[in-house]
C-alpha cells in the first residue's frame, strides 16, 4: 500500500497517542502497521483516539472485521447486578 501525506500525518499522530496511551510501539515499516493501529484505536478508552482510528480507516481503505457480541453477554452499564436477558429455553411452559 502506498501512503499519501494524509495517511502518514494521521499515522504519525496516532503513533504518538498510542505510545502515550497504551505504551504501544508500532513501526511504519511493519506490514500490518495500519491494522495494529486500528485495533489499538478500537480498544482505546478515549473518544478522540477512536475517532482518529476511524479516520485512518477511511483514508487507508482498511477495515477491521467487526466482532459482534450477543446483548446478553455485554456488561451492564452502571455496574449493578447482571441479569440474563437472552431467550428462554426449556423449563418455562404455558399452563393452558
């Protein structure tokens, strides 16, 4: 892949951010540098870093596969007790 100025500028800024934020050192020469940056951005707790990862994805045309989790396995917001919210199977029968 050829890097244009916009991609290189974005990668340079992300490289600095990811080094500070996650102690991650990514070299431009690595064949999977963009993929590594995009994964690290997706895992970031900072909105701006995630936005910059989306921008790098748009500029480079590289997309990471989306990992979809079932809602019943996602942690609840606010840290309260967790309840199973998946489909009911077996056991529960109608009394008609």
